[in-house]
C-alpha cells in the first residue's frame, strides 16, 4: 500500500528539484488534505493522493502530455493500488480536459467524499501552495493559460462540479468541527 509518507517521498523525488513551484503547490494540497482527513473513509489515502495528484508533471513521466493520466499510468506501473491511480487520473474533474484533448481516462471516477476532498484540496491551493477559493483558483488558471487554452476552457466547463465538490467538503468539515 502507498502510505502518505511514501507518497510524499516519491513526489519530492519527482517534483522538488525539477518543478519547485509545482512542488510548492503539491505541499499546499497535502496540507489541505490533512485538514480533511478525518471526514473521509481513509484519511491516509486522501493525503497520499494529494501528494501524488500532480506527479504526472514530472519531466521523466510525460507520456500523453496530460498529467492526470501520465501520473496514474506511472503509479500503476509501480504497483500502486488502483484506487490511488483512479484518484490521480480523475482529480479536479480531469475527464473534461481529457475529453477536450481526445485522451480517455481508463479509471472510473469514484464520486465519494474522499474524491470531493481531493478536488477541494487541489482547487483551494494556489500554484505557490497558499490557500485560495475555488473561484479565485479558476480565475488564476484562466489568466495564466489564456481564455482560449484547453486547460482554461476545461476548467471553466468543470467549475460547477468543482464548486459542488468543494461545497460538500466544506459542509462535511463544518459538521465534523461541530462534533
């Protein structure tokens, strides 16, 4: 099983030197995931998926050029459990961008509180690892890529589902905090 600690070390190895800004983002996503670990069925799995969600950006892992799929394929080749591969492959509504790029995702999106929490953690973390809102994150990505880029168009299309996942997670967090 891929523990959160193992996932952190793998992500550090693949991203810290080659992509330091991406590494900062991943660290912030993992921090957010730790906040949500108690509201999902497997908090360690959530944190591991947070560490690994952008591993497909690592220069030596690029295959299709679509990081969710490239990351999931790499993880599968390492013998990582299919659930983590699926979470990485589908993170933050990746199926929308995959469809637009003509790249299929071989893993089913599990649509669970854990998946919602991963999407929330990713979409509430800036490229530099600090916290933000989903709306501000979408605006930042659109500004960075340009409104007509496939990433921007995909994110704008996915925004309602991303907001829904974030809202569900924040509600679960607030209920958990009240207990």
